[in-house]
C-alpha cells in the first residue's frame, strides 16, 4: 500500500523506501533478454491489425539476430538510433537490438511534420533510423537538408535507398554466442524520449538504463505474468516505453495496433483480448465516457486503467469506475524527466495520489522557500538516479543546487500525503492581479455531454496590459449549445475573474499530440489568427 511520508522539519515528502532490484550498472537489454529466455514460448505480443503473434522466444531470437546483423554492418555502441514508427509487430525486437549493441534509442513521433522532425534530427544526429515505409520520403528530405547520411531501415517494405527491417532477422549461425554490449547503466543513455512539446518544440529527454529499470520495476507494481496490456501510445511517449519494457520484463502479453485512439476501437480491443491493464490520457478517458458502446461492452477483465497526461476529473474517474466490475482507475502524475510515474491514486480521491518509491518531493514558492501542507507551489522532485539532461540542449535552470528537478507544475500535498496538481506554471493565466488555472475550467467544461474537447488559454490584451481567458471548444455534432451558454456556465460556477473575457470559439478540432494532449502553442497560434 502506498503511503507518502512527510518530514515537518525539512518540509519534504518521500515515497516508501525500497531497494533497487537491479545493479545500476546493468544494461536494459540484458534484463530484457533474460526475461525473454525465462518466459520462452509464452505469447509476448499480438498485433490487432495483422493478427501476428510473437512469443518471448521469437522476440529474443529476432533481437539477437538484428543486433548481430547491425554489428556486421558496422553500427557500434555510443551511437544514436532514431525510431519513427507506429506499433508494428517488429518494433520491439528492433528497439531491444539497438539497446543490445550499446546505442541510445531516440523515439520520435510518427506524426511529426517537417519542422519538428528537422528540429529533433538536428539535435540527436542519428547514425541510423528505423521508420515506417510511409515516412521514408520526409525523413530522407530532412536528412539531405541536414547533410546526414544515416542509413534508413523501413518497416513494411522499402523505398528509395532504404533497407527492409526484415533483412536484419536473417540467421547469423552464432546466435548462442551473443552478449549485449556492456554499458554503465547509471551514467549512459538508454532512451532519448521527447518532451511533450505542448508549449514549444520538443526536447530530447535523456534517460539512463538504471533510471528506466528503477522506474518500471521498483515503483510500478501493477504488471504481472498473466496480464494483458493495451495502449495506443507509441514509443514517442514515456508511457509507450513503460508498456513495452515493463510488460516484457514481467512476462505480460501486449496488444498493439498502429491505429489512432478511438473510443469504440479501445472498447472492442479490451473485450476481444480480455485486457487486464489499459492506459489512456485524461482526454481519451473523458471521450470514452461519452461513447454509446461503453454500456454494452464487457469490461470484466479490466482490473486497472492507468490514466495520466493531464488532470483527470474526479467525476470522470468515479463514473468510469462504476462501469468496471472488477477494476479501478489509477490516476497518476509523472513526466519524461522522471522516467515515468511519480504518484498514483487507486481510490479516486480527486488527487494524483501518493508518492511511489524512489522519490522525494518539495514544494517551493516563487522565492524558493519550501511550502507546507496545503500550500501551493512548484513541484520539485529528486529520484535515485540523476537526470542525464536534454540531448544537444542546455539544461541550466532545470535543477536547483540541491539536485531537485523543477517541474514547472503547481500543486500541493494534503494532510494525508495526497498530491494535488493545480496547473502548469507556464499555463497559468494572469488576469489583472489574479492567477487563473486553465485546467480547472477545462475539467468542468469537458464533463458536459455536449462538448468533446476544450482548451482554455490567456489572450494578451495590449490595452489592458493583461491576459483575457478564452475557450476554444469542439462541440458534439448534435448539440445546440451556444457561446452565451458557455459564458453563463462559467459565470455561474467560477469567480468573476475567471469569466471568459477573451471569448468562446467553437472549432471543428483542436491540435493534439497522438496521446491526447492538446498542443497549447498551436491553439495560441489559432487564437492569434482569430483575433486579427
């Protein structure tokens, strides 16, 4: 049972003490290959798209062959391997093989446009890239522009000068001799995971082998041998890594698809494969509640539904929990720099829960002073293994002199050790002398059955010298809700300074990341056009 410990003298919160299960110097690939050997013929992965199943034995052999064939082609350790691919059947062994030869794996978003892709490729300077064949032309164009001659391997066929991923699974006849390249697991990069990029271009978050193993093995005790896991999230997200690596290490069966999130598809897959652990964003969970199929789907297999990415409404959690005869929502809070979740709540208290092990957190005010129970401030954390920084980017200002990472999130702990996240520091709207939390307004509005998506931002008013709260909203097709209705609802439920003085704007869609996070910087660009 999770229980946050609080020291009144130091004003420091800690998770329960646990010892790491692995030597911090070990390679993630060593652990994965050992697990594959242990679970052998058990089904590790099923593709809902193609029906292809891979056992742990098959993933292990494909991993070893791909690693050996990459080494034959001259790819060595200490290089960066770029991966821009959806969840296809051969993605897992390619990721594991890249780690096994001592490379750092940089996972990029399959939906990246040229601007984002150029930005990230310039930062990571990959020696080789694995991508879906459909993405080849864009990647090649970017590499030419950057004068990078990285070899491209493609999933699902070939294009141009690409080599097919399947070629790397050819027999080498000395598979039994393979040993993963030794690494300093505590200080060498295993994964370069992109930050969310919701307020600017993404950064490459560098995570060590030790940090990843400590995060998914010691902290998150949800996965087990008989579990069936499913999430739409790709490896671009830390949650994608969590499902892949934690699932493999624990011997679970993962269901994968290249399709994007749709509530009906999510429900169909849960019922068809008897999924026991699902994962989605807060926004996707709200959409799930509005699906007519929800009440007709057998969800008896689902024991845990992990949810994160943004504040998840207590009412949404409560209503979904009522639909789960044998399961519960686990709302969590974490970020890529923490290598995954830092808290989880299994009781739907309205908070993001109690601290997981390995973490210490302090809350500080704008002057750097530590806050006590119930006092809002910036959430700062420290974990067992140091944060390795942002690849190719400056990291100044991300940590304080005591080694705490400054998250930029505003929140507080209550007297029972539950953490409440109020909002992003950068997202807070400053209207006159008031601080307005966009997420509080969004959480209220998204629960309305007439609305599918909401983003509240502050529009600068040069005359007044302040920000005016504005809402961009996607309505259901069959609703008659008007701008006046929205204005009146906010005026009736919130303080006067929260009124939507910047306007209410109905749009067909909001720009989102594949995991369901709204791209606020894109909404700000939209707001600029609307106000012109």
